[in-house]
């Protein structure tokens, strides 16, 4: 190989060493960048082929950059306590969408914008699967709104009471709605909600009418009932209870008559007092009983609730976002999409911790976390950079020594050329 070729070979070594230092510098600069994946420079040799005389072996011409390879190993997970910070443990990428299209990222620093959409810190929309009012996820990926949800009211359709009515209680005077406390033996309070989500305080009075027989009356303030008068109790349900000699509920009757104020249609309410022995499989002790002990309520519930505003969100390992509301209800708001590609190291790196899909990376497959080989989501945490600083410093020293060695090749070839030029003197 000629001295001129030695100069050019040394130059290629200087170029490759400089490129390696650039890659190392980029890794070190992003050692604290969330979701960053370090790269490494890969080089290949250059050969000069000599086809004269049947030989195909030539001298080396130095080296050149073959590729800058991304190392997509897992970074460490650090808890942040911020509910919208998400990390991926395992394979996959989050999907974000901006004006230029969709991108992939491992950076889960997300927040809510003014419309309640989940976005990254650059304002790009996080993609996911939305849910309907019942919490059922759709199969179509789109923007994920997690901050603008409300919980619609649910009218009461069932009231459940469990209590004991004292078996030897005396029979009071005839039932008088205007003097309910004095004409009943025991009462239990509950709430009912109408279709608009308005709460109505209700009192269920139990009056002994004979041996083993009771009547009950559900009352509420007339101001909340169609045709009622505020301050005057109105009956919204009534019926009878029959017990056998052992105190078990054997039969019951009931009628509902609740029509909320402002409504033209009645709202049926079923008062569940247990499973009478007169019905198939009834035990007679699952609700109201008549034993010798004092009358007492042990359980009261109803299935209605008023409207509620979103008070918080939580994300589970599958990326499912659950909202909790001020009315005590909770429901699924959506799920964060997780994408995989067959060759993730062939993704094209973009600024802003983003990756763009290339033909070499393959077709993107989108689903929920934990399925199809996708990793799990860790909420309230972030994935740190996978840069190993100690390893990068060692690589830096090696690149520095390589640069120095190649510079020696250049200076040595230059010295020999100077000697050659002086031979004619």
C-alpha cells in the first residue's frame, strides 16, 4: 500500500473514532433522559481489490461507519407518585400522535391537557382505546380522554333491608301517616334517588298488625313527590310481612308508588326484605326476621346514586384507566395502547424521545399491555435511561486511544513522504 493510501487509511480511522465519540457523547448527554435508549457505533473495514493477475486480494483502505445501532434494553423503573406517569416493563412502546402522524416512545411522562386528553409534555396525544358510559372498551385506537368524564345518575330500583322485628312487640294504634312514629313499632332509614340524581330521604316504618304479621310503609317528604306537599310525609311503598312460628319470613306483599316531583312517570322501587320460605329455595332468614330479641337494623342499602364528577384516576398493569367519582362510583375510562414491531432496533430515532416506523422495523401491532408479548404498565413511575455511564467512560477512553493511534498513522506517513521528497536534494 502506498504512503498516500496510508494517509487516507489513517483519515478514515480518525473519522470513525470521531463518530464513535459523538455516539458516546450523545449517550452520556442523555443519561438522565426518560425512556432514552443508548446507541453504539458499528464499523466495517474497507478493502481495495486487485483483479490483475487473477488475484482478488488487495490492501486495506481503512474503516467506515457501518451503522449506529440502538440498544433497546430495559431501563430501571423509578416511582414518581404521579398518576399519569407511566412506564413499560418489557416489550413495546406507547403511541403518540401529532400533526405529522403517529410515533412510538418509551417516555411515559404524560399529563392532561385543557380538554382532559392524555398528552406527552410536547402536547402530542397519547393513543388508546376509549370506553363507553358502561366502561366497555372499544376496538378502535384514538385520543384518550381521562379528565373530562362524569358519572351519570342512576335511579334507585332496589332497596335492601336486613333487620329483626321483636316477636313479642305490642300492636300499636292504627297506622297514621301523620303520626308515623307513634303508630309503628320500629323504623329504618335509607335514601332513594330519582332519575335526575336527586336524593330523597326515606323512612321505612314497621307496624305489628297481629301474631306473626306486620305491615310496612315507606315514607318520604312530600316536597320531592309529584302532587305532594313539602313537610308532609308521602307514602312511596307499602306491604305486609308474614312470619312462621320460628320467626322466619314466610310471605310478603308490596306495592310501589314513587313518582318524583317533575316526573310524569312512576319510578318502580323493589323493597327486598329477604327470601320467604314460601318461595322456591327460600330460607326466610336472609332479610327480615321475627325473633324475640329487640328490633334492630343490621344492613341497609340501595342501588341508586346521584351524578358525580371525576375525582381521580388509576392505571393498572394492563394500561386500563379507571376513574373514581365524587358519588363513590368508579368505571373504566379507557386503556393506553401499547405497540410492538418485529425489529424495534430498526426504528428511526426522532427528537423528543420519539421513534418513527420504517419498512425495516416491520408492521406495527397495537393492543393492550400484557397481551401478545407486550410488557406491563407501571403507573406512577418512569423508565430511566438505559445508559451505563461506567461503560460509556471505558468506551470513551478506547475511542480516544484509537483516535490517537490513527493520528500517529497520519503523522508517520507524512514524515515518510517528507523524507521521500528530500531524496532528490
